[in-house]
C-alpha cells in the first residue's frame, strides 16, 4: 500500500511536468475541478515555453481548505508529477520537490538511477505502456492522474473518473478512465 498525503490546514502544491501534447495542463485542470467538487479551494494554471508539440510544459495546482490567494508559479511543490522521466534533469525536479515525485518511466531501475539522490517518496508508473494499451497513443495525462491519486488523499478516484468521462466524452472518456484506474492499481513505491 502506498502511503497517501494528508492535508491538515495547509495548502498542497502540485506541479505537473510534461511535454506539449501529453496533457499536463488538462490533468492539472481535472485534479483542481475534482478538489472543488469535494468542497476544497483550488487553483490551476499552465506555464508554456515554446508553444509546440513536444516542448516542455508546466502546470501548477494548489489545493486548500482555505481560499487561495497565491497566483505565482510554484517554486517548491509538495508533489511533482513527471510525465516523462527525461524531464527530471531539464527542470532539476529532485532539487526543488519537497515531498513526493510521481514519475512515468519504463522501469523502476530507470527511476532509481535518475532519483538516487532524492530523499522523498518516489512513485513509479509505466504510464506510456498503460496509455498505449488503453488509448493507442502516448498521451499520459489520465494515467499520471491515476498514479497521483495513490498518494493524494484529497480527491477520490470516482470523482476524477467522472470528470475524465465528462472531459473526454463517452468513448474516449471510458478508455481514459480505464487507463486511470489501471495506473492507480499498478503505481509502485520506488523509495
């Protein structure tokens, strides 16, 4: 069982790191909407570099029991959700993440090698494999949400699945919900 984060009265800050076309911005919006449906306060906004497919992208989410006034980018997130293991170096994610890194990689060994110096919790999922199985495309936003839900106790999987269905429509929504659920079940603790 993967230990899940609990939020007392503080704000949980999450940064999604992806590449253009992987769905990081959509994933951030879905998790923020799910938190709002659960009665929390949430804010979500993207930060784009070169606006083209494959370019690095960040999306920020703040979740809180209190109104959120901060609007600036998150510099030291509690949780980093990394859509491509190669982005760990581009953004120096291990140095800035406070608690947990959720990472998409092809193997645990790859994750261990890249994050050997990180002292926090590391969650691994083969999001590409799951996305290809369910969607036929390497769009990993819903699979990464599934892995994130294993460590984030603020929203439940059923609320997120319902939002995925609403966001993507019946056929694509069902496939994305299945990918989300498989990632939720198969995400593993590396450290």
